[in-house]
């Protein structure tokens, strides 16, 4: 029997629930690259991003979500990075941003 | 005949001003302190940012210099009102003088006014001042005595907040939050520490370096967003809500301890002092200097001077410098070289 479509849907909650999120992968990432924690959210990486100029890829946002334990879609997002390395040249905190992309892809390949 | 200068407030600003005045040889300072001992707010602090220097070291040095210099100190005496030539005490006594230095500092923000954070209502919500007391007592624990595993610090409590009539930035809470977060991490290395901030203002030497160390070496998490509310949980812990503004999503978590980094607000008596002596207040309620560049330690009235946090929130180092500046201006005013 076909379900009647009333035009309603259920939104997934947008809340980041730190109590429910499993921070193990995030901790592993930060243990391997503690410099990522020094991000001050300036957005220079995103402003200079080659991929970000053509797609909705936002490196700052994705790595911040990963640090909060929000892994869904992070791997696919990081695949948009072309590894050109401009962000690494510009980061005022000296974070190896390209290394972060590779690390997140390695750690979160199965999410 | 030696000149006499009344110094209202025996904290670090008052002591430093008095010491410099005394050294001129021609001025006899008298410190009026409301508490039973000298030291002011620094008495309640454990270690000082950014070097983790024990507060007692700074206070001890100043107190013993004051004692060695033979400076007259009136403790347990509160100034009621003053002019440039006299200070009337609450005890009805009047101190005649040739100039006045107002070094009465600030008042800590009363965190119970931010009722949404539950300070004084539920357990495990503390202020930065409470935490300093616990550090001093050598016992930091949750209300039930157990060790905290997750701690949140909230910046800007009673600062930059029109809802509690405190529009100004208290300046030192950012670095205090970083310092205390590191201290907690040192005490509880396996605990997770989160700092919720609006802006991080690292204005002093070594502060930014300490912030970076907190992030990189101590793995302290900084989340940009003001906690909107805290609520008690069944087990006595505290649930907090905020926006993680860097990802644009609401965030919720439970913590074992919530520490509110309370700001500096102007003393209530500033208004009374200003009325009686013909002085002016800044919009923040702190005393207004004659000029922010060339007359920072002077009031608009000749013979009345300021040093320290009575004019605006300041660090201890800045306050100590102002003590010297104010004393030099007073000596100049009195014609003592």
C-alpha cells in the first residue's frame, strides 16, 4: 500500500550534542596534530581556498565540526580539497592545513 | 613642613602610590583601608597571570616595603566623602591633607544577577573568584567531593552585557580564564576543559603565548559562543547550551563544573565620591580621568588623583605602574621634587 504523502517531513536535529558524540576520533586527530587546536577561526584558509571559490567547501567549518565529534560527511567534504596548499602558506597560526586534510581523510574514511 | 597625602584604598595601587610618595622625602602619605589588612582584591587571588607568580609574593613585597618605610596606615576605616583637602571617614574622623589619591579599585560582578547560569542556585556553578579560593585552599572538587572530569569556563560574565548594565570589557577575565583552565588541566590532566568565549582579548605580554600553549599543549577546547543557559541535571551536574558560532550550529553538553569568569564593575560609592568632590564618572561608572592620554592619573579637579582600577579595569602590572605615575603627578602638584 502506498504511503500517503501529506507533505510533512521530520528535520534531523541540528544540535551538536557533545554528550552523545563520540570524541575518540577527534581526540586521535588532535593527538596527532595538536596544532589544529590553535585555530583562531580567522577564516583565512577558507578565503584563500581554490576549491572554496568553486564549491561550498569550507575547511574551517569542517575541521571545527570534526573537533566537536560531528564526522558525518567530513570525508566527502575534505575530498573537495585540491591540496594546492595556499591555505597553509597563509595560516597565521602556522597550522599544516594540508596535513589536516590528509589526516581527517585517513581517520574518517569509514564515516 | 611635610605635605600630607591621603590615599583611599590600600590595595596594590594604594601601596605603590604611597611608597613612591614617601620616597620623595617631602611627602607623608596616609593609607586609608576599609579591611583589617592591606592588599585589596589581590589577597583573594592564588597565582597571577601569565607567569603563575604567587599573589602572596607581590603582596608580601609591597606590604613589607610599606612597613619598612614607616607609612601611616589606617585599617578598618572607610572613606565617606572627600575633597582635595580632607577625607571624612565613616567613623566621623576627618583626615586633613594637601592632596588625595583615590585608589579604591573595583567591585567584582555579582554572578547571581545572571540567574540563567544558576550561580548560588544549583551546585557545581562557581565564579573565577571561588576557584581562586579553592586553589588557595588546595582543594578543588565538585560539590559532592569528587574530581571533575569535564569543566566549562564561561567568559564575559558581567562584561559586555547590557542586560546587567555592564557594557564595558573587563579586560583581564580572558587571560584569567586561560590561566585557570591551565591550572585545572594541571590538577586534572584527564579532564576535558572547554572555554566558551565571545572574543579572546590577549592584550598583554606573554598572554597570547599562554593562550596558544593552552590550546596546543593542554588541549583546552575554545568554543566561540556565549552560554545561553545552564540547568541542573539529575546527578547534580550542569547542562549548558550555546551556539558554536564557528560552525553555526547550536551546541549542548553536560559538565561537572561550570566556572563563570566574572568581570570588574565600578564601585557603588564612586557616584557619592563624584557628587561630593565635583568629579565625573565614565559611562561605565568608573571614575573619569582628566585626559586619557596626558592626564590618565588625574581627575578634572586639581589635587585629586587616581591610580589603578578605579578608572577602568586593569591588570596588576598596569595598576602598579599607575601608582608610580600618580605619585609623580602628586609630587609635581605639591611642588615636592
